[in-house]
C-alpha cells in the first residue's frame, strides 16, 4: 500500500430499508478501483447483518463478489450483531467472515477513513 489509505465501508442499516447495502458495495468497488491503491474493508454490523443471510438479496450481492475477490477485499460481519438478532452462524453466506466486536473495533480504529451506510 504505497500511497493508499486504509478505508472501511461500514454497513449498519437493514437491507430491507432502501439500497444502503448495495450502495455500500458500489462505493467499495469504486474506492478499490482507484489508482491510489487503497485497502478496502466492508463491515456489516447492527441491522446490516441481515444482508449476510444466504437467502437475503444474495442475487444482487453475487455480482459484486467477483470484484471483491479481485481486489482481495475483506468482508466482515459482527458476531454480536448476529447473536442479538438470533441469527445462527450457519445461516450466514460463506463470503462473510464472522468477527468479534473487538476485532471489528480494531478494523475501525486502524482505518484512515470510515464511510457509514
């Protein structure tokens, strides 16, 4: 990361209220594709974790997966948010890495910029 920044795109809004999740993914791809060589992380917390379910909006999400993998982007989801919403780990799509709140906070602290959706 010669001249790039560490950028986290934080999704905390429900996928059932508007296009927050899809806009966050578009922003992530846009940031990752700049010539500045940014390191992008996509993090889902709160009601945003609903988007991680295998059956929820995955058709829309799949079109971004190829780009996320090409840019080696991390996609994290907060374990405590899953627990609060009674979502069991095996309901989460395989592209999401389940991380503790402490790990999510470390990602946010180490980021140069955080964009919230």
